[in-house]
C-alpha cells in the first residue's frame, strides 16, 4: 500500500511539474509574439531623414505600453520558473 501511495504522489508531482512547464511555455510564446509585434510595428520603421521623425512619435506611446507589458510578462515567467524549481527540489 505504501509503494502505491508513493507512486501516486510521484505521478501527481510530475503532473504539477508538467503543468508548470506548460504555463511557462505559453507565457514565453506570448512574450515572443508581442516582442515580434513591437519589432515590426515600431523598430522596423524605415526613416529617410529628419522629415520622417514623426513616424517614431506616432507609435512611441503604444511601443512603451508593449514594453511595459513585456517586462511584466518576463517577471511572471521568472516567478513561474522559481516555482518550478521549488517543485523539482521537492521531488
């Protein structure tokens, strides 16, 4: 009976680890997509001299918002990785 309980506990811990990894994968995919969006919308703009500086001002506000969102998502990913590390140490 003890061995079966131990196996069930191990299986549950492995499922928790798998779920944590999946959450991190989803979050990092969102980070990748948002960063590509930021790159395409703001950083890849072609400027042909001083007359095109307005192009940067146009998207500056939304680029700043996206950058803040990315920063928050990276912090969340770091926190999830720390949780995963704790789960692994418990195994």
